[in-house]
């Protein structure tokens, strides 16, 4: 591989004008495709084939309005007043007339006719049913509904608009998210000591992002693309794009100092550091594409989209970067006499440089007492991982929206005056009913679920646990009905999930009593099914990722113990990252510092995305750091010294790469969207822990403790494995 990349880089160096022109045309074409064919985002998280989704599709065929998006109008009277005051009733009636005339509205349920008035008499809840699902709502439809509440507000009522139709908020990227880029520029300038080198590094990353992200957005009109997917692709693509160019460019400058010609330096940098880039990028790509094993379409698209930006970043680093080196030539070399020049010269000449840099001094310190270092780091990471034992997963709803939004305020008012269950009702679909008895059967089913009515309207006794309200409703066609089941707990509560399980467990029994087939559905049930599927896929995916790590590192380092050590370190950093996310987003520790407005279950697909991305990034640092240590060991045969000297060569670049990754991810923590915020926080924490605690501290200590055993490989396995020559030995 090293020889192939060597020849490719030299060819790009010589034909630099053609390569730069080709990438310019590709970028222009991708932007053109995006402008021409780009569509809208779809943030409906569903699992085709699940019971809840199948029932929802069936309900949509029977009655499109019943399965369409729904909104809520919450009316609250001032303190000391009641909602049944005639002037308030008149204002509400006028508002409902306007809501009926709003675009795409199929049905508006009067709260006074349906007796949906809070027990204290201060609030009323009107339901607005659309004819189409949320994804098909036209632009401006929800704004038009919000405009209809003007008469009620003019009468002095507090009116908020919410419901499932408002769940989709999209992700907005602002200027604060690019603070990470500014930090990256500063880190690059400090690392290189050259504005030209830093600018070239950033330029290649921007081109990679433009092509990768533009290509993903160009397909948004033909695939189910959530608004989170481009943001994830932007975060990962920007971070790896800068880092991959950093690794190759650093090697290129080192070889210029040693007297190698620019063209030869470009080839050798691609053959050595470029080989590591290929394997590092491959691990990220495979891990992200591996998200498809969960068989959830929106997650598959998210993973493949992010993997595409990583692939483009690798290709840019291997082709466009050498071409730009051709234009810059020897001007990228550190100036003679500069600090960067003296450092590179000392390392190139293998002088006693181990005392000249912070990375080498730190490595010497942590390997002096390796057992103590290992014990402290492992115990520290395990302590951070303790909160992960209480990890709870759920999809976002209006309760996680920004506090100032109308859907969040409506969610809070509904919870306060009616109970949290009204924010996430379940639907029990009954089919194959006898037309003559459909109303009676639906009523019988509602009583079986909610219990027998009491003197208080809407209250039942003797029904299933955690049911506050059950309303039967026959559907058009005369052979089906739905029962709206309102839990006593909110949509993200574990007791609501238990109620869904209980309903499904009793579906056969209840079906026999009413002569029907039953299925539990609704937006809350769909979200619960998605979360359950993701939680169940977490362990198998972890086993796949760890197994992949062992195989790839076995090929790269031709060692048994190095891959095992790397996999264990990866699991420790991931567990600690999960613990940090739970502590902040679920327990509320330091939530104000990170702008977390509401605590609760962690976004259900965050752990599996975090695991996929951190796996690739952890292998990045492992490959770049340990490959230099192995290179020194092959050169000198001294295991402990090779750890320190290898760190001398690689630590500065790895630290710079980790700081860039961290700053890019951390800047996205400012995004209001709770999905992006949680993922960005987890990735930033994971990069920090994996790079500085695991790779820069634990790994050198383990290698120093194992000594020559670190590089042991059975002879029979050595003969079977292909020699990938990641260190570029054949180039010397």
C-alpha cells in the first residue's frame, strides 16, 4: 500500500494543475446538483415493519385524518378565573372557527364538547387533526395555525400551540458553531509555525466538506434525510478533514528538513502517514456504515452520509494535498533556525530529543511507573463510567424543545393542567370488527383498558395500570375503531413504555373479547419501538466494532497484544463518555454550563453513533501514535526507548489533532437542538478522554510494561497475514 500511495502522491505533485482543476469541477458539480435536486429534511424517526409503524400505515389507509399530524391548542385562564367564563368561551369558539379554516386541517375538536377541561377549571385543550402526516405539512401550515389564536389572546387567555406536528424543529447552524474552526487555525499555526501550512491544511478540509456535505444534501430530495444527518456529517467531516491533512503535511515538512526534495517528500509522506490515514479513515467509514446493521432507515442514511464525508476527506488528503504541495514546494519547510526547524532536525537525526518536547517528557513520566499509571487511568475512567449504568434512551419530543418555543410551552401547560400523559397518547387500533356492533365493541375495549367510568367525567377505575383516560372512536368503513389511551405518565417515562408492553401482552385476550385484531400505535408507541430497537442493537454493534478493531489492528501492527490493548482502551473511553453524557443530560450535572434546558432520557440513537464515531477516531490516534513507536522498535530493537522516542515523533501531531477534533465537536454543543448537543458533547468528551487519557497515557504505560511482548506474533499467523507495510519500510 505504501508504494501505491507513494506513486499516487508523486503523480498528483507533478500534475498539480490537473488535480486541482478536477477537484474544482467536482465541487462545482456537487453544488450544482444540490441547488437543482436538493429537497427538504424529514425528521420522522420510524422503523418500517415494526408493529407500531405497520398499524400506523394501516390506520392511514382506513382514515388518513386519524393517522395524520396532530396539534394542540392550550387555553389557560388568568389566576382566579375559569376557562368556562362566557367571554373566554366565546373567544375560544372564535379561535376554533379560524383553526378549522387553516390549511390542511381536517378536524378540530372543541374542548367543551369533548369535556377536555382541566380539573381546576382554568385550562381547556383543543385537538387539531391534519389530513397528512407531519412530513407532508406544507411550509407555513403551522404558522397559519398559530395565527388563528389571536382572538383568544386578545381576550386575555394564555394560548400556546403544540402537539406532534410541531416536533420537527430542524437544526440551525450559527456562527458560534464555527468557533471550532478558529481554534483549529490557531492550533495549526502553533503546530506548524507557518501560516501557509495552516491555511493549506484548512483549505483541503473545506474542499472535502464542500464535496462530501454537498453530495449528501443533493440526495435530500430522494432519500429520507433528517436535519441531524448533515450536521453530523459536517462535524465529523470537518474534524477528520483537518486531522488527516495535518498528519500527512507534518510528515512532509519533517522530510524537507532532512534534505529530501519536495516531490520525494510528498511521495514518502503519502506512503507513510498516508497509509495510516487510509486505515484510520477506513475504520471510521466501516464503523459508520455499520450503523446499517440496526436496520433503521434514518440511522442508516445518517451513518452512510457521515461515512461519505470521511471518504472524501481521505481522497482529498491523498490527492489534492500533494497537488497543493507541488505549488508550495519547499516554502512549506520550517525556516532554518526556527524552533520548528530545530525540533524537526533533532528528530530527523535521532539525537537525544526525548528531553526536548512535552510529549516525550510526559511519555517518559507515565512509563517510569507503568503499573501505577495503568491503575490510576483505568480506575479514573471506570469512575467516570459509573453513571452509564443508569442510561435511559428515548427519542426527543416537545419536552426537549427550546424553552422559548410555543411547542415547549404548550407541553409544559398540558403537563401542569392535564397531566403529562396528554402529551403522548397511545392509539389502540381495532380491526375486523362487525359493522353492526362496532361502536359497542369500541366502548367495550375502552372500558377494558381504562376501566369503568366514575362520577367524574373522564375518570375510570379497574382498568390497566397507568391509564388515565381512554376514548373510543369508530372509524370510516364500519369495521375498525381506535381507542385513544392517555397514560398517567409522560411519553419518555419508563412506565409509559411498560404500558405499551402491557397492552401488547393483552392484545390477544382483549381481541377475543371484542372479536377484533388489536395493535398499539401512535407517535409515542413508534418512538418507544425505535428506542427499544436501538437499545437492543447496542451490544451486538459493540461486539462488531470491537471485533473489527482487533482484526484491523492485527493487520496493521502484526501483534496480538496491541489490538487487545487498543480495544480495551476504546471500551473504557466510550464507557466514560456515556457516563459523562448521562451525568449532564440525564442527571442534570452542570446542565446550565452546557445550556441543557431539560434533563431526561438520552437521545436513543446517540450511544450507537457515539460508539461508531469514537471507534474510528480512537483508531486514528492508535495508528498514528503506535505506528511511530513500532517504527522505532523495528529500527532500534529497544522496546521501552522506542515508546518514548516514538511519542517524541508523533505526540505533537496527535495532541494537535485531538485539540482540533475536540474544539470542532465542542463548538456544536452550542446548538439548541438536543440531538446535536448530546452527540457533540459525547464526541468532545470522548475525544478528550481517548486521546489524552487512553492513547497518550494508558497506551505508553501498557507498551512499556509489556516490553518486547507487545510486538509478539505467532510465526504461523505471521505467515498468513498480508504485510501491509504501513510504516513504509519498502520506501527506504
